[in-house]
């Protein structure tokens, strides 16, 4: 068994990782935020899950602190066997290609790109910071681990559905990749212990549209679905997971069926527009 340290263990992914690793018999440390003792002891395989997601626009300084500054201190001071940093597939937002080796574009004039800039700086530190066994993982949109009050996409839709109607602020054709949290916690330790590459996409490799999500939710709850006038289309490229498939025989689960079970619904017959 191995020793792991989960940084950000109070977050959704961090909590699941701690439980998963302990269930497998690993020795797991979950230091609290601000715990300075992490500089005085070996951390084993450190997995850096610290991050700010839905509220990054209102917390720009905190976002950079979480994604860059604390990571810089880890690389400068920590004693680890490996360090795995969680980035995001959001960095592909302006790209036509979702491969790890693709050149990416960001716009400092866009408030939304602050998140991408901070994650890419974190990745660059990992790749070029001079430490061995440091990897970055671009994580897709995680489904299955949020609490009911989360501001993330699916919990927000489900709350609206309970009140009788969903109002989408982006078009039904909007689509992006989602991955189930059980796939995330299964793959991150494997990457940390033996990954051959320095950068990975951890995703399902399949896009799910807003249309598909709302069909399934409407079929379950009977809620109505409406779209705001002139709603923009938010469409990400397909995320390439060839590295994970070839190295680890990764076979991601069907996200929709993992969330909604085996509900028999021909979504092509229903159009909420």
C-alpha cells in the first residue's frame, strides 16, 4: 500500500478521494487548510485538489492563490514522491481540438479567462518547475459528487426542476464533456503512482448537450423547459482521452445512465423548445 496526501480534502473530489483510498487500504493524510506541518514530513503521493470553480469571477485573487501561489510553495518546499495537480478541460474553451498537446488561446480581456489563465499557469509550473514526478490532470466537468445546494450545472438544473420549470441561459445545442466522480477517484491515484506522461485529460471523451440533460430531467420530473431568447451556444471540443485509454485501458462509464439509471426514454421524440 502507498501513502497519499490529499490537499483540498474538504472539497467534493478531495473527500471522495480520501474515502476511496482508505477503503483500498492506503495510508491517507488529509491536512486542513493552513496546516504548516506539511512542510516537515514526507507527503508520499500528493494530489492537489485545491481550487475555486463556480465563484471564481467574484474571487479573482483567491482563485490565483489557490491555483498558482499555493502550488508554487508546494513545488518549492514539499517532500513528495509525486505531485498531481488538478487542472480543468475548461482551458479548451477557445480551442478546436481537445488534445493535451494542442496550443491554447486565452484572452486577458475576458473575465471568464482568469480561471483558464490561472490553471494554465499552474500547469506550466508543474511541467517546468524543475521537480520530478509532477503531473497535471485536466479534469472534465464532474458529475455525481455535488450536494444539492451546489451552484454547478446539474444540481442547479435539478433545483429548478423541483420548482416546476428549467430556464436555460445557453442554447439547447450547447454541449461539453462530463465525467462521473467514481471514474475520477479511480483514475487519479493510478496516474499519481505510475503515469508515464506529465499531462493528461481525465474526461469521458463524449459530449452531452443541454438538450440531452433536460430531456432526462423532464422525463423524470415532468418539469417544463424553456430557453432564454438569444441564448448563446456554448460548445467545447471533444476531449481526447487516448492517453488514458492506451496507458490504463480507461473505459469511462456512461454519465447519463449513471445519473438517471435505465430510464427508457426516446429523447429524439421530445422537443422542449
